[in-house]
C-alpha cells in the first residue's frame, strides 16, 4: 500500500453540490445522511480503501487524525469569524472540506 492521502482523488469522490446538501441536512439535525451512496463509483472504492487502511495502518490513521484535527480547528476559527456560517460552509464544500467529509466518514468521526 504505502503513500499518504491522495487529496485530489479523495476530493473528486463527492461533488460540490452533494457535499453542500449533506452538510446542510446534517447541521439541521438530520442523522444517517452519511452513506457510501454520496460518493461516485471511484469515490466508493476510495472510501473502502481509506476505511480499511484507517483500521489496519497506524501511521495512516495518525495522518488521517491530524488532517481531521487541523481542519476542525479551521472550522472553529471560521465559526468565530462568521457566526452566520457561510464561511464555514465554504470551507466544508471546498476541496479540502470534501476530503474532510470522506475521511471523517470513513474513520467513523461522523456518522
């Protein structure tokens, strides 16, 4: 296996509109919105690979956790600067935000 996070591949796993939609549903209190069907076919393959590696490879798991932690700090800052939430939503649907969504989902951080 080897290698780190393939950010560009992961970001393409879910499109901008789907990401915006799922985050809005999640933030309005809906649960069970995160499932494999959110992702493209290639995205579902990437999701499975990441999920398996996350559980099997401690170094990879550390990389994922660091990414999630760094992105969550960014979200907290965005929330402070813009309580209305549009800055945070911009981050969530950006390329790095879509990577966050898949990694957080595959790692079990969000369900």
